[in-house]
């Protein structure tokens, strides 16, 4: 009973974050979904492409259920999963991600939480694992990258949130006042020499 509860809970959260990640692309131009928004080149469409690859590998290869989506060998990873080429369309990447969901969901639905898996790219003694550990791993990856996408989108046009139906209109004056309050606290702390707590 607890296994099914845990599985359903983890799976539900993964589904939620998949949708949230895709929502971060809504209403943006081709340039804005693709352009590097950090010093390391992080970009919104690249995050979707990367998370799709993560799901395809972990819910596919790890359980000897290869993904129908084309993937380079894990040994040949070169960072190309982190950005979209000019030949890859937004729709292609989104549809590939959605097909990956179907494959991942089938793996999750068909296997018990203690189903054995093998992750050849994990160092010893960790390669032998199970579905429960992989669900946690993929969920943490999805949450992390959806958080990245949230910050990137906020930087582009100020939009934030997990779901479109919960989004509130942006009150620019309230945001400016809030940020000014935080800025003032930071400047005051810097002037008064507040130190960090010892570790």
C-alpha cells in the first residue's frame, strides 16, 4: 500500500513539473526560448531538451527499456542536449519531450518500485539501483531545471509561477517597492558589517 502511495505521489509531482517546464516557453519568441540567458549558456528550450533526454535515459536504458527517441550513446555526451540547433524546431523538441513522457510513464506504471535498474554512468558502488531511486533522481532533476526555467522566464518578462491558472497579474509598483525593501536591507547589512554565522 505504501509503495503505491509513494509511486503515485512521486509520479504526480513529476507530471506537474513537466507541465510547468513547458509553460515557461509559452508566449516567447523563437529567439527568447533559445538564447543563452546565463554566462554558461543556459536557455529555456535547451532545458526542455535536456530534461527530455534525462527522462529517456533513466526510465529507458536503466531498465533495459530503450527509448524510442533517438539518443546519442551516454559515453558520447558533449553538451549538445543543452541547447537547440537552428535545425531543431520548438515543436520538435516539445513533441519529443511529450513522447518521452509516454515512454517514462509506461515504465513507471509497469514496474514495481523495487524493480532493479542499472545506471552504467554512475560510479561504483552506485550503478545498481531501483525504480524508487530513479524516480527520486529524475524528479529532483526536473524540479531543479524547472526552477532554472522559472528564474530565466522571470528575467525575460517578469512572469513567474507553477501553472498558468494560478498566475496573477504583475503589479510593477508592488514589485519595485518589494525589491527596494530587500535592496535597502542588503545595503544596511553591508554598512553595519553583519557577518555570516559560522559554519
